[in-house]
């Protein structure tokens, strides 16, 4: 009888140890579903500067009168992202991670000087989006507190605000200032530039609201990939985002703008300047984002 009591006590102690250990592991591992806030730093640019000159009413040529377009000498434009993020476990080590964020993109462009007329042009464009990224996340646990993440997914976005600043330095060294001639073909006289006056008129400086500019796309769709780490409730991620939709529609129909100027049978600056429209540029963005997950669900983690 005494032996049975001892065995019973030992069994009870073992059960308590197993229960405590199981509970400790449960308390230390990441919850299956969680919600948090996120903020980060963006570096964005366009995939190409080709055609941006024509879209803005200019066409740049070399000394052989061959079209070369803008040469972008500026690096990434800096920005930010901020919003909410969630994680939903769908299988062992696999999660769906949706986010709702406000993010900034854009580009800066400063062309190289071409000739004595100081032809460099500056473009500084900001574009702010409400964005919904949806990623699939794979996690590898180094220990209960520290995990490695790899993710990939898609995003949808809608442009809500932004500014586009255009500055043409052509002729500014001369008094009185020399302006571009309205000509679809370049000549040595106008510094190897073809000029479409219907875009900016004779203005050498212009500021517009980015998504109010006709031919600019508000909607965007693209791909997102990234790597990162989680430590307890914190997640640090490095991501690359590539838009599949162009920021500008190079084939947009501006017929009414030309008809108002008495020019017929012309649709856009590419046709006016007798050039083929290249593939329109898209945004690509590198982001570093820090997220903090709050314990809002039943399987809370206590740290």
C-alpha cells in the first residue's frame, strides 16, 4: 500500500512537471494569430528614366541628333511606411501576413548637362499610397524567442497624394533667358532638343499634384519579397517591392490638348516628336520595417 502511494506521488509529480514544461513552452512561443503596428524606411526609384523627357514635353538628342532621352544621375528617393500588420497561422511554420499601410514612393531625377545651353532638367516626384500587402511567411525557430522569416506576396495600392516638381535649366545663363523653340525635331540652334509646347507651354518651372496629372496611374499592383527576424514580439524585415503597373501611361490619349492648340491627328508627345514610346517605368522600393505585435488573442505570450 505504501509502495503504491509512493508511485502515485511520483506519477503526480511527473505529470505536474510535464504540465509546467508544456505551459512554459506555450508561453514562450509565438502565438498562432496576432496583430501589431509597423513603421519603416523606404528607398524608391523608377525602373527607367527613358521616356520621362518626352512625357514632360522634351526630347533629348546627342550631337548626332540621335534620341537618347534623360540620363538619371540621382539615387533612390527616401520615404517611409507606417500602418498595421497581422499574422494568421495556416500550417506548421507557415503564416499569412496582411498589412494596411500608408507609404511614400517617388523618384528624383537630375539629368546631365548637354552643351552650352545648360540643358539639365530636375524632376522631384513624391507619391503617397494607401497599400494592402498580403504576404505568405515561413518561419524557422532558432529558439522559442528568436525566429528567422522569409516572405513573399502581392500588394495593391491606391495613390492618394503627392507633388511633382519640374525644373528646366535650359537657357538660364542668358539674359534675356532663351526658351525652347516649339519644334518636333532637334536642331543645333535649340541645343539638340525637340519641344512639345502643349505640355508646359513656355514655363521652365512647374509644380503639380502627382495623381492629378493626366496620364498618371493611381492604382498599382505588384510583388513583394523579403527576409527578416523576430525576437519575441518584435519583427524586423528587409523587403523589396516591385510594381507591375506603370506610374505613367505613355500611351495616354491627349488628343483634346492638341485640338485646343489647333493641332490635329496627334495623340501624345511621342507622336508629336515622332518617337516610339518605350516601356513605361514602374516603381521599385527597398524597405526596412520594424513591427511590434500586441497580445490581443487568447493564446497570449507573456514576456
